[in-house]
């Protein structure tokens, strides 16, 4: 029996429900961005654009860059959207949408996030790039899946003890990137660190407007956490779920972030658009090196 219609929802044209995509619409290499306007900022460098569609915040363009086929897809903001995107991308390549059965020969996609973020460390300045060695999940999304095989329990225990993490919150999970993609995209120009992934922009990242925080000193303890040389470099809302779901589904994932703010010293980039464009060019050129 195939997967039920209520579980794998398809549009009338046979495309997956949220992304509005069919298997032939995507490449094996996929660049994820949050902002739908950033899709065109990437594909303006392409030689060709062969397909495009949009449904809600999910905008997709597939084309070629110097002969390499690449898909660029906007996810919107947050772990919940990443849950949708990763599951539907996997369905496109690993589930027969006609029979609704999983394929015997599974395919691994290369998934690279090209995002923006704020640095938590003084020595990671604005206008720099961060490659996420790990994603630190602080939002709880991954706990809805069987995750025992992808966790690094000793680091998680050390983080929980150091931050005095409250047991009423979801247990933090730390997930490593794809070593294959890390080797491809690393360079002396790129910082490495653990990227913490929050479930929201304000309270979950320690920002205060009118609502008081449950733990107003948590960010300070997060900033100074260190485990065998591993530090938390930046805060955003997508990386850990990309890493976790990719590991569980058998895909390769990497997160690259343009640092547009430094929360340790309170600075913000004077030209955030330029650092994003620089990261786009860096990512595209690294994709075609090998």
C-alpha cells in the first residue's frame, strides 16, 4: 500500500503540495535561501533559467551556472518551513508520486543554505562568512522524529549543564554538517562554528521588546559555551533542522551565512546587501570547482 493521500498531499497537477514542484523540476544540487527575493539575486548569475514557480513563500528557479544544473528555493523563515521543504524535496526524489511508494534506490541531494545571521563572538566580524560545522537545535522540531543516531550526546550534556538549560524546554540537539560539503566550501576566508537555531526571532533569541524573558541571562551563557574548542558562532532559525532532517533522510547539507550583525559588540553591517552578494558568488564558484 502506498502513502495515504492525507499524508503525502499532491496538487491536481501531481506536484507536491507546498512547493508546487514535480521531480523533473529540480536539480540534485539545491541552494536554500530564506528570502524569496534572494532567489533572483542568485539566478541572475545563471547562464539559463529553465523552470520557475512560486506558491506562498516557496519560490523556485532551476537553471544552469557555468554548465552545472542548480535549483534555488526560498524557504521563508523558521524551522517549521524547513520541515516542509526538506520532506517535500525528499519526496520528489525518493518517493514515486504515482504509486505513492518509496523507491528502492534512494538519491542523496546536495543542499546548501545561503543565509544571513548575527555573530555571537567578537572575533567574527560583520561582513564575514560563517560555515556551520554543526547545527545546535534549540527549537524542538527534531524531537518529533527518531533522532538517536544523529545526536552528539556529550556535547549536548555539556551545553545543558553550562547554560543551566531548563528541563521544561526541548532538549538541545547538536547535528554535524556533511563532511563532503564542508571540504568543498571551506577556505581561509571563512569562519567555522556551531550555529544555534532558534524557533523565533525575538524571545527565542533573547530579544526584548515588551515581553520579559523566561531566562534573561541565557544568551550570555550561550555566548561563552565551549566544548573541546567548539564554540557557538551565530544565531539563526534554519540550520539545525536542515542538518537534522538531511542526516535522517540521507542527504548532504551545509549552511553558509553572511554575517550582517555582531551581537557581541552591537554592530550592524553598513552594506548588508554586498556581503550577501559576495557570499552568493563564493557559493556558486565553489560549486563548480570540483
